[in-house]
């Protein structure tokens, strides 16, 4: 299998350099003090710290000033894509093809910072890098990789990942989308639903059954018989594009099959990548909520004192910080296991399940501390709380991850 060209390696290095030097550019001083009770920063390399600060500055300067308005208008801030790409954040832990080739701790820190801004932004980057690019990187032919990955890393081609269908969410094995070979084409029929980036994507990685075997295909925007419908009216992940994909006698070339992506296992192995990233992303949302609640509690006076002086408020803050700290250690260790190639899918389930449920509880507690102010979009806690309801559902619901772990520890699958 041919590796990436010299040119592509050079652009990966350029991405990384941009990421590392971004912090030296004139930047708005961040006032954000993330909780780090167990000195996790001591475990980070200088490179990881620099990457984190550059993404932190990007979020402070470019995301936070606009995100509440985007959420209100149910609009994904697509204008940020070029900068996200030029910082090397797309497919950042993939090797070659213009990708930054970062380790999983650095990649996790990127997702943590992005989700501190908004889960929708992290979703965009997760779907592009950990689902669509990863699927092509792992299962694609050399031609498919050369055609798509450099453009996807540069943000010039946007990808989506179509597994879920209207009648098959938690149980993708039953999916109904069909692919049949006809002459020099595959003909696809079926519908996908809840697909992040769907309506803005230049290519969709689509999972369909050929002779009852699940296979991966790349369907390009404009393919005859392929259309999308934007799903509107969400009260969660409003700053993210969610769409239905429709395939009606959709004709694609035989070359668009992901030859190595055979069986549900292939699709699920992509999910492992995104789920691991979510375990970091959710921390970012939780840390933003905790920080906002802590500041608020010190400034808000009731009964003549800051509410932070009341024991019940302190108990909430302590609970939030304790759970965040445990979640940080979990995500860090998972990333190290991934770097060593030792992680198991069930460990990924534990981290995704724990950290998302934790973040949702933290967001709810923070909203409670902000009380009435917590339901307005002047503060971030309500937006994060609403977003995390989706994050708890996608990439395997909380309960599906419970069953995955239950099956692992007892040896008895309880899915059906
Ligand atoms: P089961 O028989 O258990 O497994 C079928 C084959 O797959 C293997 N396998 C895995 N391989 C890699 N990674 C994993 N996590 C794997 N889990 C299972 C398994 O060993 C088997 O291999 P083989 O060789 O025997 O064929 O399959 P099942 O049909 O019983 O289903 C198991 C279950 C329920 C856990 C699975 O279907 C599941 O995970 N369901 C949840 C579906 C889900 O997570 N969908 C996510 C859609 S994408 C998305 O939500 C993107 S949101 C993105 C964003 O905006 O950020
Ligand atoms: P269902 O599977 O119908 O589940 C309903 C309830 O039943 C849940 O509580 C579930 O835990 C429970 N349940 C189901 N089976 C069992 C069981 N065996 N035992 C016990 N309880 C069970 N999908 C994609 O393919 N690509 C995407 O990009 C994508 N993006 C998304 C973005 C958003 C904003 C959202 C909300 C979803 C997205 N999804 C995407 C879909 C997501 O993966 C599914 O929603 C998820 O897998 C759950 O499927 P479902 O909603 O059909 O719920």
C-alpha cells in the first residue's frame, strides 16, 4: 500500500507548526481557568500544552463571541471551517495525507477545548476526522485516500457518516439501506436519519447491505438519486447540521466502495474512534459549566452573602469538581492506552458513558446554581445542558454502553 507523498507529509508538518505557533500570535488573554485539581497538566508534554493553548485561544476569540447567536438561530458556524482546518484540527490524529499525526492526548485536548465552546463544533470535527476521514483512512483504497483525505484535512471537502436509519438506531445490524451491483455501478436505495454534517457534506460514508452483508460506500454530493433534508426544530445541538440522507436508485461507481469495510464490525470500529474523542469533549463542556457556576456563586449575593458561602452550594461545586477530576484521569488514561494500541472497545464505552453522563449532571447542577439566569443564553450552562442530551444519545446511548459493559463483565449479552 502506497504511503502519503512527501508533499502531503510537508503539509502535515505545516499544520502542526501552525498549531504550535498559533499561541504566539496576538491573542485575547483568556480568563478561563480550567479545573485541574490533580495537576494533570504536569503529565502533558510542552507540545500538548501548546496545542491546547492555541485551540483555547481560537475558542475564546472566534467561537465564544458568536456561539449563543448561532445556537439561537439554529446555525452551524461554517465560516470557522477554514481556520479549524488551517490549525490542523481535522483528522488531527491521523497519519499522512496532510493530517497532523498527533497523539491521542493532544487530539483529546483539542476536542475538549472545542466542546468547551459548543458540542456542535466538536461534533463537526469528530464526524469529519474520527468517522468520515478515519473510515477512508482505514478502509479506503489508495485512490480513495489520495482523492479525499488531503482535501478533507484542508476543510475543502466535508464528510458525514451515515449509519443510523429511521427504524434502526441502537441496532444498526438491522439497517435496510441496500446496495446492488449493476454493470459498472452500485445502486443504493434507503434512508439515513440524524446524520451530522449531512446537508453540508461533499461526501457521505454510507453503510448499506450488499447481499445481506454490511459494506461501506462513499457517496459524493450530486450523485444521481442522492438528496438530503435538513432536520430542523432541535432544542439540542442547534449549532450543528443534522440531516436525513435519501438514496433513490442512487448510482455510484464501483470504485466508491470502501473495499476493506466489510461487516458491522467495520462501522463499529469507526465509532470507537469518535466515542473516545467524546469522552474528552464532554469534559470540556463540564469544565465550562463548572467554571461558570464557580464564578457566579462567588459573585451572586443572597441573604447578604455570596451564595458560594452556603454549604449546599459548596457541596454541589465539590461534587462537580470531583466527578470532573475522575473523568479527566479516565480520558487521559484511555488516550495513553490508545497510543499504545492497547485500548478495548469496552473501555471506550466506559469512558464515553461515564464522562457524558457526568457532564450532563455537572451542567444540570451548574444550571441549578445559576437558577433563573441559568436558563438564558447569556450564560453557557443551559446550552451545554441541552447539547449533552444529544451527546448522551449519539455514538451509542448511555444504556447501550451499559449493556456493552454488562456483556463484557458477565459474558452474557443482554441486548435482546
Ligand atoms: P455484535 O454481534 O456485538 O458485533 C458485530 C461484530 O462487530 C464487532 N464489534 C466491534 N468491533 C469494533 N468495535 C466495536 N465497538 C465493536 N462492537 C462489536 C463484534 O466483535 C462482531 O464482530 P464479528 O467478527 O463477530 O463479526 O453486534 P450487535 O448487532 O449485537 O450490536 C452490538 C451493539 C448494540 C453494541 C452495536 O450495534 C452498537 O454499538 N449500537 C449502537 C449504535 C451506535 O453507536 N450508533 C452510532 C451512529 S454514528 C453517530 O451517532 C455519530 S454522532 C457524531 C457526532 O455528531 O459527534
Ligand atoms: P433507539 O435505538 O430507538 O433507542 C430508544 C431508547 O431505547 C434509548 O433509550 C435506548 O437506550 C433504548 N434501547 C434501545 N435498545 C435497547 C436495548 N437492547 N436494551 C435496553 N434499552 C434499549 N447517527 C449516524 O449514523 N451518524 C451521525 O452523524 C449521527 N449524528 C447524530 C446527531 C444527533 C444530534 C443525534 C441526536 C443523533 C445522531 N445520530 C447519528 C444517531 C444516533 O447514533 C442515534 O440516535 C442513537 O444511536 C440511538 O438511536 P435512536 O435514536 O434510534 O434510539
